[in-house]
């Protein structure tokens, strides 16, 4: 049975809304996401609501026309369709680039795609509640966009919150897809033709260890490790075994997402080269493309069950 979550915990922002925020606040290309988070807290100025609530929730409850900003042409906020796993220590502009490329690769409708980005969608004092409910949040959203930045040394895989979110996504049946910038996607595709792509993948997978991960606040890392010890996302496992179980879950999810991304990237580049992408409607994924992706995902899930 689906547990009812507070509305604020499953809100997401559209990509045009995120772009508009960056433009309105004149976010520098070098500004890291944790700096944007600090800015958001200043803008909240003691308000109990998160950015999504404070700026857009009233419009969401009004008719669709009123919820749509004329300058954007699409709703700014809606029920989240993708939970974004990303590192706060990377540039915010790089995060937007990855989400833009992800939207294009998956031929998503901008008017119906809403990204759950923690610093925009989590109330300042709700970190512990969100951590405890992360399993249900990932289950209800159902899709995770894992931002690989840089693609060959993804910082997210060394961050405690990111590993925690990925473990819950895996345990609760949410699909994990990679998101890379266009330049990252190009580099990844070129590297995929070399024999050492497997070595690159093995290197970042072997480096996954929640015990050696980092968090912006040491208190939050301790909180997450305590939650992992007390209740592993997949099963009750005591002590350090709980950390090893989580590491294994995350490696399986990332391995599958990485392999799926390589296949999808090749298909996307081929369709673009043959002109298929230009002819497709941006709001819809073609039935053939959707079926092919579903077939690939079934194969990846089969491999996950073997490796898991």
C-alpha cells in the first residue's frame, strides 16, 4: 500500500524553471551546487517551505493556465517524475547541462517532466525526515537521474547522500538512468570504443564505499550511517555487513545504469545521424524506441539479478 507523503516531498521543478532560476539569480558557471543551496536558504529567509513550495505551489493548485508562466510556456512545478542524484560539490550549471542532455536523449516532454532536486525540494530542517522516508520517496517517484560529473570520475559515487539515495532506489524498484552533459556523453562514447572502458567502469565501481564517503555536514553522514546500521534498505543486516550490503546494492544499480546508458547513447547517436531524432515529436518517444529501450532494460535487470 502506498504511504501518503507530505506533498512537499514529491514536488519537482521543470527544466525551464531551473534554467529560469539560474538566469534570474545570475548563477556563475563556476558556482557549485552547495553555493546555490546557500542562496536558496537566504531567499527562504526563515520560511518553513522549500523553494518549490514557496514559489510555485499556489500556482500548482490553480488551473493549468494559471500554473504556467508565460515566459516559460510550461508548468514550473508538478509531481516529481525523476529524483536527481547529484553531487553538491560540482557546478550547478553542469547539473543543468546533464539534465538538458538527459531530457533530449530520452525525448521527454518538458511540460510533463519534473525533477526532484534536493536543494529546491527539501525543506531546510527536514533532512532527517527525508532520510527516513527516502525509500518511499524513491518508490513513488519511480525514476532516478544519476548525474555522472565528470563521467569517468563521478563525484556522486563518493558522497554519502548519493549512495544512500541509490541504495533506496535499488531496494524499492526505482529505475536508475545516467545523466551526463553533452561533452561528457561525447567523451564517454569515444572512450567506449577503447578496450579500457571496462577498466574505467571497474575503477569507479570498486571505489564505492559508504564508510569512506563524504557529506557537507559530518552530522548528516553520521545520521545516514546510523540509519543504514539500524535498517538496511534491502534487509536487516547488523554492523559493518550492512555497509557492505549497501555498497553491493549501489554497485549493481550503477553497473546496470552505466551499461544501459552506453547502449542508449549509441542508439541515440545513430538515430540522430540518420535523421530520426529530428523527425520525432519532442513530447513523445516513438513506440519502436520505447520498446527497444524496454528490452534493453529487461536484459540489464537480468544481469543485475545475476550480479546482485
